[in-house]
C-alpha cells in the first residue's frame, strides 16, 4: 500500500482566494457549509489555514474573530479525496493553537455534524451562549432561527499555561 503524501499546514495567501472559493463551493453543494463570496475570501484569506499535499490545497479553515474573547472555526472544508486522513482534525487543532496564541478564551463552531467537533473536545451549547456570533452573522442570515446548525464551544486555556504544562510533561518524560 503506498504511503500517503505528507500534509503541510500553512497560512493562506491572498492570491489563493480563488482556490479557497472553489474548495468551499464544492463542499457547499454537499450541504456542509454556508456560502462565501470570492470578495469576502480575498479580504480574509490570511485568516485561513490551508492543508497542502503535493503543492495542492486539499483543506482549509478560517479562524474568524467574533470578539476579543471569542473566535470561530469557519469554512472548514476538505477535498473529497483527502477525507478520512485526519486533515480536518489537523486544521482545527492548528486553529485551536492559533486562537490560544492570539489570546482568545473560547473557540466556537456552528455545524450540522456536532459529533465531529465533540470528538475534538467541543461541547454543544445553546446558540444564545455565543451572542457574538448571533449578533455578528446569524441575524443577517436568511436561515436565521431555522438553520438547524448546532452551536459548539471549546474553552481555551491561556497559551502561557499550555506551554508551561507541555514543558512540565516533557521534563517528566526526560
């Protein structure tokens, strides 16, 4: 069995907005994501982490700030051919690390498939527990109050605490 090609995570470049748009649009057809315009993706391209395999973008996710305390995992999309190999989990883990490093207290996601996020430590919460999302995006959405998405939250420990804990764990195993 051939060994899978290595996945590299990196920040997207503005010039890659059309590729992000194509990947998100492909997942939109499957009913997994909300639509994004090319203009919006061009403006926010550098907030995206992309998963690259053999110089091709096979996954993406945006770390979207909602407030100084809350950031959202937005537009998590993985190419059909790359699914089942942990690409989405790697993207969410990278967004979690970046959110911690940037000082957010919570990471949230809105999804039709809550089990995926629960497996990464997120909890299902009432939508009203994330007012930053409701008043930033939801009230403008044509599906408001009937979207069927689950609100998910992951509390984040401060980055310094996380680094201290990881150093202690390494020291214990040395």
